C-alpha cells in the first residue's frame, strides 16, 4: 500500500478498532495497522529527498559569474538573480 501513497498520493490506511465497555461507557481503541507507524518516518524522508532532487534538477537559472570591467577596475564576480 505504501506504493499507492508514493505513486498516486493516496493516503490509504488500515486501522484496527477494538471496542471496550467500561461501566456504562463504550470506549473505542483505534490502532493503525498498515502502514506501520514506523514506516511513516521513512516515507517522509523519501518524499523529502525526492522533492529536493526535483527542485535541484528544475533550477534553470543562469548562475554564470560576470565581471564588469571599466577603466576604474573590475568588480567582484556577480551573478544574475532570478533569470
């Protein structure tokens, strides 16, 4: 089921519901069975890595350094911003 979460963005879970009667009150114990709670940390890490990789590969800005040369001298290397 984890692949459905990753590939299609579906949040599919399986939970176990256990009813308990205490005096006249009815209580419900809810436990997540699938995916295991420990797996959520792993999937969060994987998604974070994938989004960082996508963001890095989608960066098409021009990072070429430029220097301005005038009779007075040169500037420090400059970069165009937002281009």
